[in-house]
C-alpha cells in the first residue's frame, strides 16, 4: 500500500497547530513559574519583615478598631442594632517593618542574623523515613493477610469435614507469615537504630 503524499499546505497547517500547542505550553509554564517565584518572594519578604520587627526596626504603626461580638450582654458592651448583638471594640495595633535596601539588610544580618527555629534532634530521630514507613506497612499487611488466609482455610476445610487438613494448612500459613513479618520489622528497627547511631556520632 502506497502512502498518500502530504501536501505542502497540510504540512504548514500541522506545523502551525504544533507551534500553537508548544506556544500554549510555554505560556502556561511561564505563568506557573512566575506564580511560584512570586510566592517564594512573598514568603521571603514576610520572614524579612518579621526579622526586622523583632529587632525593633519598625516603620509605620496603625491602630484599627475591631468589633468582637459577645454571646451575652456585659456592662462595657455596645449594642449593634443591625445584628441585634452586643459587642466590644478592641484596638488592634499593626506595625510594619522599616523599609530597607537589600544591601542594608545584608549588613543587619551580619550583626543580628535571623533566628531559625531548629527541630529538636529527638523529634527527628523519632520520625520514620519513607522507606521505614513503607517497610513497616508491608510487614503489617503481610501479617494481616496471613491471619485472614489462615482463618479462611480453617473455615472452608472445616465445612467439608476436613478439619485436620484445614488446621494443618492454617498453621503452615501462620508459620510462614510470622517469620516474614518479624524479619521485616527487625529490618525496620535495624534501619532506625543505624540512623540514630549515625546522628549521635555527628
């Protein structure tokens, strides 16, 4: 069978369609990267502002009044006729960090670096890694499946008046399942102990 030759006009249309898809893909990826970059910059600015405020480098401070509605009436409460509820007016003071340049902030960090909250070493050691969690899950699945299979075999052969055969098969399944479960758990414990030893020797 001879393939039908593609006309130049059809080739141009295919190229245009392909280029349009590529252009849309590139546009979407650029938008995604830009949004991700803006989010990272916003988080960095928040951390920077917190650091500057903690050092007392405060720019503007504003006080706004916030209404806090109450379930019952008290002496100092005011009444809102629109909602028929009592409320208190609470002053909320908001401060903003002093505007500094990147060079000035670098100089500030040389003398007063931001404090990074360290995760306690004990918490890190207690937390299982993904591999350890997977191994532990597989061990539990093996144990549960072995118990279920042993129980099913016991019930099936018991109904057929072959209780002895069913009992032997069930015991065989359990004898096979328990060592596998124990081995996987031991490997998981060994991995955790090795990780703990490595962290303690550092």
